[in-house]
């Protein structure tokens, strides 16, 4: 009968102690699903990485890296777990049978009793934990292992020990890792064993009698002996480490290699300490038989004392009393070793240094004629004119150009090659009128077409003279035909899903929207649910899983910038900060320079890539991607390409002698194609990379000197000048077709200037042959000016421009009406013994908001000119009367252009011109209003009216301006440059 309380019969008893079977099943199901979801999230990242590498056909990179990491994790994790676990087990096995009767042992009894039932689990837990940590740490050393096991000799021996450089670059880092792992295993084993011995009475801190049992003494002595033996090995490796040790030295920053005190004090000290440590280790091992720590402790104390006296005090004495009284003589042999190694490691040992007077004895007529043949003066500054490209060739707000354009070479209609400023019209999702998931990732998926302007010419309005323009593309490149769609670019950061049921916007012709569906095989297929689910998790976007816009043929494109694609398929390369596009065999190819580096080249001074490659133009987008930021060896060993349409990545061997590259090619076979596979049409667009050049010029500020005494005194040290228009930032190097004094023809070059240290005069001019087709490619030529030169440097030239009263008055005129004046690249050209400086001056009108070339500054010697055209400026500065041919026809405004209204020509009062410009302004305003109303018919008519008005303005200006009109920007003199 049910139990009744005093208040009457009780209700039914409810059991709350255990859940029902249904509840148990539900809980187990939910738990299992949660675990599966967590595992899938963890798996999604791995799976999408595998799919991406498979899509670019570089699965060997993924598998080699993965299996190497797994192998390192497993081997070293198990070794660490075995070492620590064995010593815990051994310490437990060697425990005394009975613990001493003391308060200390009584308190420990409670811990022993608490642990007793779980001893095996504690052992497994501790060993698993240390194994996981050690394995994870070792997995990060996968590059070190691959380089060691695939090492290729350099064929160059270091001057101190006679070992091949490969020993320092590949072997020594691996030995250091093994040594650090051994130290970690010894220390952890010693701590674990000591704790177990203490817990079970083998070690006694307060108990009367012996402090340790003989078993504990022997065990711990062996572990201490292992530790000291490893220290002996460390001392021996430290001897070789002196050859790659960096430190401060008066002669140079970031000194690397041995100095006098290293070779004559530290090196013998390390050798002596090696033998002392080895003897000390033997004494610890001997404790197994002697069962006393007396001798090992004495030996250890002797080792510590020796390390202080021999390793610290003795070198200080040598430095103080032998080196300092005559430092230059003592250090001279070691400085010479450093100079030779550094010049070899940075590939500057063949730099040709010649004296240059800085003054010319040629007549003005000879100088004027030479100015036309010495260099093709590039007036179109890729660092300034991007807004002009944007305004004149953007066409739609959802396109964009990079802030800094690129310089390449293309043939003219007559077959002559010319420097060309180029940029791709890339997609800009921030410019989409209506932002949503479909528009961002399905409709607006790609840019369209290359835009290119002549480097040495501009249109009559001061705008770029385009040889490739408009949408669809028109121009010299379009005539030959090329795939204009840009799915991969410098500014294409977002993922896109293409090729499925959702059509993409291709471009707009007039008022008609052209659609397109991607036909390439790039990206990863989303044709199955597993892939869609993985990417939904990886990109945190659930719509990828269920969206109807994804179907048969859909592919997801991501990792779309050239630098990140090359870095992903070649994680052992350092990537140049400035990829550039080129039209090659009907395709737009991004060309990416890549470097092999190390910081283990003996005696070569180190440099910091992030700092050395920074200049006035470096931003987050153009920063170098470095595997090692601190390096002392660099080679441009790989040229890579990324197809702008298909995303295909190809790596080409460029430096066939580089042992660093050969080692990587052994580690990742089949990833780098031989140099013979590079087509001639691709080599036509290869150039000497800027980041390598900036590293070399920084080293050459000191290492152009080969005399140890001069190097030590620092009397010949140079510095890279600041950008004249951006104080505090190094002047960037400039690409320019020119010829040095020993050259007979112009060569595409990369140039820079140097100041003497602490001064603003010109110390030297440096150029490297940047034309990859030339047998002279990579040759560095330096023109060294006399130490007492008064030739102006870039800052002084800019200051002269700014302080000239007549120039200042004209600049003020250009600035009227809220217009802004922008200075272009200050180009330096060696000319008949002197230096010619040329700087284009742009005006950003208040109504146009993009820069147009208005003036050209030129200086030579003490003469300065500020004229409308380059030809006029050269005539003025050399005092020569030159005839000007009629200007080239102005560029027709591009179809669909949003704003091409040029400011009125300075000093021009021609009414016809003004009327035409007024009509152009009205047409532009009408177009903007139609664009806002999305009235495409009206917008098309307005653009036609705008084009007609600008043509009338150009024709009227040519007929009225003659050969000296102030807005005549495109004279024959400039074309000849």
C-alpha cells in the first residue's frame, strides 16, 4: 500500500532521480550530433585547403607539407612522451620500499594514497600532454627538416672553418633544433623524475638522515649528466655559430661574422668549455658507481666558473687591451671577410663602380642633342596618374585601378618599344550601387581589360595618351586580341561563385548589359553537398549550402590576389611587393618576382626586409611577403605568373645556380618549371625586381667600398635620400629607358641616387640593367661622384625649384581656383658628365579632381627651366632654340567616361575653345544627372555630346595655339625622348 502521511493519502510518487530511456536517447543523440558538428568544423578547413591546392594543381605542396608536419609531430611527440614517461616509470620503480617516519613523509602519504588508484592514468596523461606540446612545436620546424634532408652544397667555403655554406644554411639550424629538443627532454625528465622521487621518499628535504636514496642519486645524476653533455655539444656548435652571429660594430650596423675577439678569445674559450663540460658529464655518469655527488658538483662548479672567466672575462680583457688600442689593424682581416661575404650573398660583388665628374665640358648644342638620345624621359608618373586612369577609364563605379600603376614595355605601331604605364580595370564591390550577397559574389565577379598609357607622351589636355583604353577594349593590344576579363588581381579580395545558373555582369555597352558565364576550370566545384557545406563553414556563409543561385557548374574562386596565390603554392619563397600585369600571348598574366633567402650565410651582414624595402610608395598592398624578415642572403631565383582569367600559377626557375632554389626543388619536386620553359614573349616583360634592388642599394651604401680601412673609417658611406616630396620616406627607385656612359644604346633600367652620409649633395647614381632579354641583365653600374662634389642631390634640386621666384609665381597661378599642384617622379639622368633632373608637374583642377600634366621642371648644373613641355624645358635649360613640330592629336575620350573635362589652358583666351569646354561641362552635368536617374539612353546621348565637345575643343586649341601654346603638352621633343 502507498505510504500515507498525516494529512491523508499521498499522491503518486514521482521519480526524479534518473532520466527516462527516451531522454537518455535524446541526450546521447544531441551529444553525438554536437561532436560530429565540431569534428566537421575542424575538418572543413582541412578539406577546403586540399580542394584549393588540387584546383591549382599543386597538391604535392599540400601533401609534402602535411606529411612532413605529421611525421615531425609524431616522431618528436613520441620521443618526448617516451623520455618523460620512462623516467617517471623508472623513478617510481626505484622508490624506497618503506618511507621514513617524519612529518614530511606523513603529509606526502595523503598524496600517494590519493594518486595510487589512478597512477596509470596520471602517467598516460602527463606523457600525452608533453608529447602533444613537443610534437606541435616540432611540427613548426618542417622547413628546417626539409632543407636539411634535401641540402645542396653552395660550393663556397667560409673563411674561418672551411665549411661549405650549406652547413650553416641547412645543417646548423637542424642541429640547433635537435639540441633544443634534447635540452627540453632532459629538463622535463629531470623535473618529472625529481617530483616522483620526492613524492615516494627517494628525495627528502626535511627528514633527518640522507637527503636522497642511492637509487634516486644514480637516476638524477644520469639525467644531469645528459644535460651537461648536451651543454658540451652546444659549446661545440657555438664555435660555428660565431660565423653567423650578429652584433654591433663601429664599422657597420648588423655586423655578422667573427671579429678579432671572436677568433682569438671566444673561439678558444668555446673549445675549452666543450672539454670541461664533457669531463663534467662523465663525472655525473660516474655517480652510478660512486653514489656520491661530490665530484660532479665540483666539476659543474668548475664549468660555471670557467664559463664566467673564460667565456666572459677573458674576451673582455682581449677587447680592452689588445683590440681597442689598435682596432683598425686588428679588425681589418675580419672586415675584409665580411665585405667579401656580404657582396657575394647579396649578389653585388660584380657591381661596376666608376668615377663620374658631375660636370660637363660639352657645348649646349651637344647637351641638347644628347638629351634626346640618352634617355626616354618618362613624364607619366605611375605613382601620380592613377586618379587620371580612374576618372578617364574607370567607366563604371564598380571598377578600380591600383593606387600605384606599373611600368612595362610595349611596341608602338612602328615597332619601336616604349615605356608604358599600365593598370588593370579590376572589380570594386564597394562601388556597387546595390549591395547584397548575390551582387557581391555572383554578379560582379571580374574586372575588364588593361589600360595603358605612353610613358613619354601625354594628350594635348595633359591627360595620359592611352594606347589601350575603353570598354570593350580598344587599342594596339586589343587589335591583336586578348582575354580581357580579370578574375584575379591585386585588389580582388572577395570570393566569387561563377559558372552556375546565375549570370555574371560582363560589361555595359551603351545602355545594354552584357552578361557572361565563366568558362574556365579555375576554383573549386560546388556541385556536391559536401563541398558546399565545407565552404559554408569555412566562409561562415550558410547561404552557400542552400542557395538556388548555386547549381551545376558552379565554382568558387578565392585566394585571388597574385601574391597570396604564389605564396600559397610556394611557402618557401619570399614574394616581391609589386606584381605587375602584362599581356602575353593573348592572356593577361600577373608577373610575380620571388626570392630565396636565408639568414645563415657566414660573415654576411643581415638586413631587415620590411625596413629596407619600405619607401615613399610602400603600403600594405605593396609590402614584401617575407618568410624571414631578417636575411643575409637573397636571390631572385623564381619568376612566377598568375593568369588573370584562369588563376593558373606557374613557377619558373630563373637563377639556375642558386643552391637555395635547388634544395627547395628537391624538397618539392615538380613545382618549379625549368628556365627553358619560359617563352620569349613572356621574357619580353620580365624586369629586374624593385624589392631586390632596394635591398641591394641599401647594402651598397656601405659595401661599395672594398677596402677594409675605408670601410672601417666610414668616410665613403652613402645614404638613400628621402623622397623630395615626402620627407621621412626613402625615395623609390624608378624604371627608365636610358643609357649609362659606357653603353651605346638605351636599356630598360631601374635607377636610384645616393647622398654622402649626412649631406644632401649627390654622392652617386646607380642603375641596373632591368631588361631580362639582355645579356647584360642584372649588371649594376654605379657612377661615383667626387667626395667634395657640389652637384645637387634630389632634395636640393627640389628646394631650388621651390625657392625660385619665377617658378613659385607660376605655381601659384596653377593653384588658382582651388586647384592642387602635384609633383611627379624626380628623374635623374647622367648626361655628358653632368646630371640632368626632370620632374613633371601635374595640376588637379577643382572641377576635374584628377591630375593633368601642366608643366615640366628641368635642371642641369646651375640652370633651371619650368616650361609647358619637355622639349621647351630642355631648350631653355641648355639655351638652345629648338623647333617644335605640331603636337600629336589629343586622345579621344573613352566611351562611357564619367568626367573628362580639362581645365582651361593657361593664358588662352580663344573663345571657340572656351565655348567648346562650356558645352563639354554642360554635357558632363547632363550625363551625371542621367546616371543618377539610371536613364541609360540619356546618359549615352550625354556622353556622345561630351565627346563631340572635347573634340571641338582640341581642334580649336591646335588651330589657335601654334607651336608655343601654353597647353601644348605633346611636342615632338617629348616623343623623341
